[in-house]
C-alpha cells in the first residue's frame, strides 16, 4: 500500500501534543496514532502507555520536520 502520509514523530504524549498544537498553528492537520488508546477502547491492554505517532501528508513534510526538530531541541 502506498501511503501519502509520513511519520514525523513517535514518542511521549506530552511532546506529541506540543508538536500537534504547533503544526495546527501553521495550518498542518496531523494524523495522531495512539495504539495504547485504541487497544484500551477495544478492551485490550498495552504495555506501552502514552506513546503516540504523528503523521503528516507528504506535501507538508518539510515544514512538519522543522517543527518537530524545534520542539525536540527545545
């Protein structure tokens, strides 16, 4: 399957929320994937809690990577 979305971040909930907010401020709407929350909603447990992944459309990749780098380096 050929996806037009690329993962730009995988890590803690707190950093993911900060990155998501900053991406939205510049008009990028990210896709957030949280397997532990999905498992919880389905009735399954997960060993890794609070780990999220952020994906953005390929057209927005450069801008998104700049934001991620800025947040992580801060």
